[in-house]
C-alpha cells in the first residue's frame, strides 16, 4: 500500500488494516498497480463521511483507472469484505448518482455503530 504524504493512518480501528490488505490485493490483481491510500483519519468535512474522524473509514485512489475498472475494483472489494463494511465508489464512475459529483475515489468504512 502506498500512502499519500500527509495521510494520518492512526489511530484507527484495527479492521482498517484488513481493508488495506483487501484493497491492495484487488487493485494489484486487477490492474498490476499498487494501491494508494489517499485519506484516513481527518477532521469532519462538509458532506464527508463522519466515520473518518472516528478512524472507521479509509479512502483509496481510483481516479487514474477507467470507469469500468473503478467499478470492477469496488465490486471485488465489496465481494471479499463482509457485511460490516460499506464500500462506496465515489466520482463520475459511481453507479449511484448521489456520489457522481465527488472526486473519484473508493471509500470503505466499518459500521460498528
Ligand atoms: Zn471517505
């Protein structure tokens, strides 16, 4: 996993490292590229997930992949993770209209609440 400079990785729920492993494997398998973590622990942002400040969400880069590959990555990560996790493809390639106006990335969160 490549981590963007400035990304605060800890403190997070230990399951975030399980997500890292799954995303790293899926991205490498499907694209031959290393996965890139673009965000983890951060202060609350308008419209952003409230789980980032709690260490329960991570973001990964998808923007350099074609739309069909972005969706394939999201689908495979979702297939491997169990139902405690939510996997959301954001950006123009998102299957959901409500996430299409965002910068392209894969958001994965653990719903422990
Ligand atoms: Zn996020």
